[in-house]
C-alpha cells in the first residue's frame, strides 16, 4: 500500500525536478555566453515575451484549441465508424486496412495547402487536417481492441441468444476501451500539431499564424513562447483524455 502511494509521488516529483534542472542549465548557458543570446533566448526572456503577448497568445491559442478539439472529436467519430466496419467483416477489413495505412504515408504539409485551396482560409480546412491526422491511431487501437476480445466470451453471449449489438455493447466495447484511450492520448498530441501545421500554410488566426509573424521579425523569444504554449495545450488535452478515461473506466479503479 505504501509503495502504491509513493509511486505517483515519484512520477510527479522526478519529472518536475529534471525539467527545472534543465531550465536552470539552459538559463546559465545563455547568461554565461556559452550559447549566443541571438541564437537561443533564455527561459526568463521567453517568460517575459509570453507575459507581454499574453492577450495575443490567448486569442490565437483559443483558435488553435478549438480546431484541435473539433478535429479530435470528428476524428474519434470517423475512427469508431471505420473500426466497427472493419471488425464486422473480414472483407471490409482487408479492403480498408491498406487504404488507412496509405493515408498516413502522405505528408500533412503536402495536404494542408490543398485543403486551404479547396476549403478556404477559415476553420474548416484546419479541422479536416486534424481529422486526417488523428483518426488513424484511434481506428487502429479500436480494431486491435475489438480483436483482443476472448472468443469464448463471445460464444457464451451467442449461446445466451445475445444480439450482435449486445455483444458489441457488453463485451467488445468495454474490452476495447483501454486500447481506445491509448490511441486517443496519441491523437490528442497530434491534434494540436496538426492544427498548427495547417495554420502555418494558410490562416487568419491561430498559433501557427502567430509563429509565422514572429519568425519574420526574428523574435525568437516569442517563437519559444508559442512553442511552450503549444506543448502546454497538448499536455492539457492529454490530461483531459486521462480524466475521461478515469470516468469511463471505473473498473480500473
């Protein structure tokens, strides 16, 4: 019992201590001139830039997180539909599996300009790119989860005259939830990255647009500020996924 209580503490304290140590080394390296300041701003300069531009960062951040959440939601919907279809028939699985794999070999940086050209500069092309980026981990994790169900349990349900939707709801879905949330955690990080990449290549607002503007003015402190904010948003989204997993899987507790 004591070991279980100590484990989460170590999982929190050790990463925090290591992160603070790296930040201190970074600050010392810039302050002592070991790294030129015009090449790498110090953490204090990045923090100062973040405070100065907090209103702009907040406005652009809201746009990016909106695109990421919408894309992640519809990516989940699409992933569920495709995974259920692939699980329902070996023929559909054989037909869709290579297409899904091929869809992930196309660089997002090549798709984004086309989406902007076809769908405009508003929210829609960014959301579509996030959907393309996020549905793959969700689909694959769900297909794997559905396939991992014990066949004897399914046979037992069939002997008890359970209908296919009852087998899915009471056996397959609960067994696949753990795989689903693993895929969703990966997709949550991809969602923010996908939204920012889409904004780089065409947009009116968002963290990607902000990064392009500050890069042209060589404001590297502001560049690092938005990089840290992007990482923070990814961590927040992953935390929300963990909280949702905690709610949806009470048996794990």
